[in-house]
C-alpha cells in the first residue's frame, strides 16, 4: 500500500474545511491508499488543517480488514512517528520514502504511483476543487471517478 494526502481548495459553500498552512490552501484534504497499480483501496476526506498522522489509522484500518496480503505501507516524511502504531494495530510495516536529492524535482520510489493516481483525478472537473458540502459526498465523487478510470483501463 502507498498512502498520501492531497490538499484541495474548496468553494464558499458550507461544510468542513480549514487552512493547510504548509500548502497554503483553504479547503480539504483527500487522504488515499492505493496498491502498486495505483488503484484506490482507501479514502478519507477531512479538513485541510488536520495533519496526516491524525487520519492515517482511520484510512488504513478498513483496508487491513479487507486485504491480508499487504505487508508494507510506503509513505512520505509526514507520516514519521507512526511506525510503531501501524505495526502494533495493523501488523504492517511503515516504510518512509525519502527524497534522494536535496532540492529540485526527483521521482521518489513507490510514491510516484500515488502521485500518478492524483494525476488521473486531474481530468475530472468535479475533483479539481471541493464543491461538495459533505465529506461523504466528496468521497463518493472520488470513488465514481476511480470507478470510471478502472473501467476505462479494462476495455
């Protein structure tokens, strides 16, 4: 499994949202878990001001109950400190993928897969920004887009 968060700005409609100071975005975060092919296994939408570590176990616990073959979770530096919790609660190993270069762009091993999945979402107008009032509606829109992407890949 590979996990990551994407901050998305939201419209002025109601609903849960906050300011992500790191990305300078006022909106929500889409927290996803994908497999090695980039297919979605877990999704949680939450306020952008919440840190990734607050929602990682809520994202991965349902995935662990459905998937027995996974042994390792790949993540970026934002998930440091969760190694012990993920190991004790899910019996998985958390591997932090670090950049090989100090500055500039570099393709990070395994993490490019989750970034590609976010790139697939870029083709969907409803996912370009957060239009939904409720987080469960937002999660449904992401699942619809992923279903369509998966069906297009089949045929």
